[in-house]
């Protein structure tokens, strides 16, 4: 029996010298000390011994167990250390390497112009209302005093979903939504996407506008001019002048086209202003009495003014962009210039 003990011990030692992972160590533990392991097997041999011999064997087996435990424990220490070292090595970071620089994006120039205008209008007390891009013919045209067969529809041909449902041709339907759902005083801006079946260097089938609408008692064209002058100075600089020219929109009366003095040449005449000294920037007017009435507002009590600003047009002027299609090409080289 003594021989068997020393053989077992020898076997454990041999196995341990080549055991270099925790996994192998666990296997050895199970093989020798586990429920069905070698040492437990020895205890089972007790049955064949005389009762007086049993305590001795018990002692011997226990001592063998402790020795094996000790051996494994020592080996475990070494293996753990080695594994830790290896982990440190594998996960080592070279702190002298240059860091990874996350590339920062930039806002699209249309978004920049939009945010800038929203800022400026907010300062004057306007609140944002965003209406749907899919509109009914009634709201996009008829309520705004553009009946079927009105010649003004020619300039605003669009994409139809059904005969009476379409992609809005301007943000002016926002006026209708606000006036039919709230009472004056009203002071809103409606930024958003708009659509027309146009496509050339200065017209895109999809473009952006900001509508402005103010309805209150005793408003006049002077209020319109003062408000717009403030906004346009914010966009094009303090030195510009503004002028109103008579124009026509079915939903405003009188209607005006608003020009700013050329911010390139100061009004002397240059390529940008085509020698005239003035640049047309937006359409506006006093809200037509018919439109107020259509929306349930008494035109004998209230007056209003409205304006529509094309964001692409403003951005093209401000940043000297020659072709409207550049906004929609998704060319990062273009967008990155506005950082
Ligand atoms: N809706 C007009 C357009 O898109 C612009 C406009 C808005 C004109 C409000 C007057 C008043 O051309």
C-alpha cells in the first residue's frame, strides 16, 4: 500500500510539472481528489481490511490528500501568476501611439440658415409651427384664395398623390392651419420642406421655406417692413437697406417683393446683383381679407401680414453657391466647407 501511495504522489507531481493552465489543474484536481477520484478510490478499499487496520489507512489517505492538495495549491499559484502576466502582455496598450481622432460632422448649409432664421424670429417673439408636407388641394390652394383653374397654379405645379392630395408647394398652408386652430394675436413661423415640379440651376423639385404670419389688430405694411428689415439685417449685415416692390400673390393684398441692397457691392452694381444694386430675397404682403375670412377670422377687426422666405435662395446668396442642386448632391466635400 505504501508503494501505491508514493506512486500516486509521483504521478501527481509529474502531471503538475506539465500543467500550465488553470483548466488542466482543475482536471488534475478532479482526477485525484474528486468524488470518483483516485484518493477516494483508496478509501473504498477499506471494506476489505480488518477493522483494526482501518484507522491507519484512513490516516494515510488523509495525509496523502493533504499532500496532493498542497502540491496543487503551489502549482496553482505559479500558473495564476503566469496567466496574469500573459494577460497583461496581450492587453498591453502602447501609449505612445497617436489617438484615434473622431471626425466631427457639420450641419448642412440649409440647416444652418434655417437655425439662424429661427433664432432671429424667436428674438422677435415668433413661435415655430411645423405643418404636414402632404396637403389637400383645399388647404394648399383653395383656402389661400387659389381656386381651381386659377392661373397662379401654373407657377406651383407639384406632385399629386391623388387628384386632391398633393405635396405642398409652399409653407403658406401653415398659415391656414394656424389661423383655423387658434385665435389672434398670432405670431408664427413655419419652416419646412416644399415641392414643385421644377428642375434647373435655381429651382429644385424639393426645397425649403420659412413662412411668417402675424395677425393682430391695427397691423400695417409698415409692421411688415420693420420686421423684415430686422431679420434681413441679421442675415446679410447691418448696412443693407430694404425696399418693397409691388407684386402679386392671391393670398396677400397688397403683395410685395422684398429686395435688399446688394451686400457684395454696397449697391453700386456688380455681378451678384446683375448691375442693379438690389437683390430680390422674398415674397410678402398683407393677408388677403378673403383668406382671413376663410379661416374664420373677422377681417374688419383683424389684419395680418405674411411672408415666405426660400432657404436655398438665401443660402446661395450668402455662400455664393452657383447651383441649387449642390444642396442635394450629398457631396461631403461641399458640406464640409461650411464647418
Ligand atoms: N407662398 C409664396 C411662395 O411660395 C410666398 C409668400 C408667402 C408670399 C407669404 C406672400 C406671403 O411663393
